[in-house]
């Protein structure tokens, strides 16, 4: 697939009013769009975006930049965590070599993020699955950890996949190399402190009990094809982006909503026909207040909004290109968010007749 058109492609009256935020992962800026695709605000960064940024309730931007240090040849590397005010002034910063993918600000003012660490050889040998003889070029297996840090950078809570999971129960997908356990790509904190986490290499989402650090609920579905962006809804359901790669059938992506108690899919979006919607990596979805869903088809830099019936009512393709790891131009986007004009994040800061 190759885009011929960029910018705003569709904007119907059923589109949810608001402003759309995204950070091209091969660029050094974050953009806020009005509903007609116009850039109404932007932040400039010193480094290439590591994954994404999102707006805190203060209107500040929490963003991840990609340090040169840290494990190479694995997607999602970050390392520089920054909070900017609306004018672009840096008001908080934390560096952690090996940080990757996701970061979230907690209600207590602390920040949690994902990171990589070396899995001890005795634990690595216990990890089932994956392709034999495919350790990381560094000669090891990396595993995920979560740190919670204070504004001053002190670690006050931590979780380690290789020690807090019974690794024998979590076989790596048979198509994947044994360079990682288990490639977490999303963490969503719940009000009670528990953390919903997505493990791409395991085709699994799970709930980590904050007090015990054990997994208290999990759901694996190999048909997801190594998912991203698990998000809890107010209803208690969970949405995720099912990438659909490494499946036996013709690959295609879906956005899925599941009911966690029954583990049943209660809603999904797929392309028409299915193969017209496919991003084998990155990507995500946000359920909007209108009931529509904002989708990031990340590999193609495509952002679009669908109704419950699956009708596309807003569509935008990013024109912002940067060099990927091969030096080719790419407009990839990890994740996107829509904010209402009267939300705490936006209220009084932006004016647009199209919002």
C-alpha cells in the first residue's frame, strides 16, 4: 500500500468535535489538529519521538524521545521523558536508558513507564516458545520492567516480568525471536493502582495487581496477531488494536472491544474488505465520548474515526515524513488522541471554528 493523498480526506457531520494530537515517530514535533486537518498548535523536540505524547489534564504535554543508548534492533526505544507546558517550556524531565513504548502520569503526580533489562540466563532457559537460537545480537534476552518514579526521579514501585511472572506459563509466539520477554507495548493504570498491560510477543493482555505484583487476570488470543494499546473503558470493557500479523489467514487488522468477565468480543471494527485495513505493528484506538472510535493505523500514518456501525466519518493521513531505520521516508504514528474543545486539556487554549 502506498498513499497518494495526504492531509484531511473525510470530515462528515457525524465526526466528534475536538482536536487530534499525534507525534510522528520519525519526526521531532508533536502536532495538534483541528477537525479540518489544520495544525492549531505544535511542540518541537530535540530528539526523534520514541513512541508518542499525550496531554495531561493541566494541558501540558508528556512526551517520549529516543535516546541513542539502550537495546538496538528492538522497536519502541525511548529513554527521554519530558513534560512541556503549552508554550513549549520543559517543566519536568527524566532519563532512563532502556525505557520503551509507554509512559503514564499517575493521579499522585508520579510517573510510570516501561523499560528493558537483561533476563538472567537461568530464567531465560525457562522461557518457552519462540524461534530457537534467536537471542538478541547483544547475546542475551531482554525482559520488561515497570518503574514508578516521583517528580524527583526516585523509584517508589517496580515490577519485573522475569521475576514477577511465572515465565513457564507464557510461551512466546512461535513466529517470534527469543530476544525478548515479552515485548510489553502498553500500560494503562486503573484507579485502584492495578495496571493493565499488553504483551505483544504473547498475544496476551493482563492485569497486574499492584499490591502483590502478580497477574490477577489475563486473556490470550493468538488471533489478535500481536496486539497494541489495551485501554479500559468506563463500562469495564477493554479495547485493543489487534494488529493481525503472523496469522494463518490473509492478514488484516481489527479494533476489538472485549468484555473481561466473559472474554467475549462485543464489538469490532475491520476494513471493508478486511485486507484494506492492516498495520502489522504500532497503532491504537480511543473510544470517544460520542461512542465513535478514533483509530490510528500506525504504519501508514492514517488516523480515522468510525461509528459503531463501522462507517468512516473522519479521516486524515499525516504528511509529516521522516527517515525510518532504513533511511526511507515514513509517516508512521504510534498512537493518537482526540480532545474536546471544553476538556481540561484544551479549554481556553485553542480556538478553531472547526473544532
